[in-house]
């Protein structure tokens, strides 16, 4: 079908059909637009074969789960904390020093500046309510004992702050606080 341009020159061309006196210009999409459109169609086919379950990709759900697992592996969970590593940190002046700063900012208000205990129990004696093994101390700090007024710290402290403040608490064993609170709980012997 031939297109006409009434003035005979460049410009929008009128198509030949006419319905109820309405005529239509032939306005093709610009070339760059058509090329972009064709490109997205080609890309969608390529993409389809890169994702599951059509192509050889694992699929969005599997990708998401893999990323979540990788992220979770970066954060030590109470079950994943190595007691030997915590004990080694308790002898590491750098870790203990960093843990002491965390303790001074977040813990001293309840456990006393030197761990002697205030609202919270004495952390310098060898008697523990929730267990004195390194992983038990870590677990109490991580999960807290909300009903008794001990907040959970796992979410608000960074992973290395968690291990360092645990190391600091462990390093308090055998120190003598100025104003110690009476022991509460069961004695722990390593
Ligand atoms: C708002 C007050 C408060 C703050 C802040 C607090 N604690 Fe506690 N903490 C407590 C109380 C109360 C308990 C006793 C829980 C119980 O009786 O079961 C406790 C218990 C503990 C225990 C277990 C002691 C045991 O005998 O088993 C540890 C370890 C501990 N806290 C460490 C920390 C550390 C480390 C921090 C800072 C990161 C901290 N706490 C911050 C109130 C607090």
C-alpha cells in the first residue's frame, strides 16, 4: 500500500484508508526505539536460558538461599562459636581491650564497671546462673535473658564485638571487683 504526503515533500504521510472521515498519519517509531525494543526481546531470550528452571542457572529461589547461607556463615551463631577460640581471645590483650570498651559502653551500667555486679550478677566470680563455659557465656550474652532483664546483644553488636566482649568477661575470672555482689548460681570449674 502506497503512502501519500499531501504536500508531496518530507513530513508525516497520510495513510490511504479513511473511516467515517477519519484519516491516519503513518508515524513509524524512530529507529533507535525499534533497535532498543528488538534488543530487549533478544536479551529476554538469552536471559531465559541463564535462569532456572528453563536454562542452566540455579533459579532465583536457589540463588537467594545460597546468598542467605553465605551471609549467615559470616555471623557466628552460639552453636558455631568455638570455645577454644574464645579462651584464646581471653588471653589476647587486643581482643580483651576492645571487649573492655564494648563492656564499658553497654554492660557496665548493669554489671558494674569492673564486673562486680549491680542490677546484673557478678561476672568476676566463678559462679554462674547460665553456665560459665565459654560457649555458655557467649550464648547468654548473644541471646540475653529478657525475662530477667538481660538484653540480647547478638543483633546490636558486631560479630567481633560479641566475641571480644565475651573474651573480656572471661578475662574477669579471678579478678577482685571493688564492690562484689554475692555469688548467684552454680560454681563452674573448667
Ligand atoms: C539492663 C541491664 C543489663 C545490661 C545492659 C547487661 N546485662 Fe547482662 N545481665 C543482666 C541481668 C539482670 C542478668 C541476670 C539474668 C538472670 O538472672 O537470669 C544478666 C546476666 C548476664 C550474664 C550471665 C551471668 C550468669 O551468672 O550466668 C552474662 C555473661 C552477662 N549478663 C553479660 C553481659 C554483657 C557482656 C553485657 C553487655 C554487652 C550485659 N550483660 C549487659 C542485666 C544486664
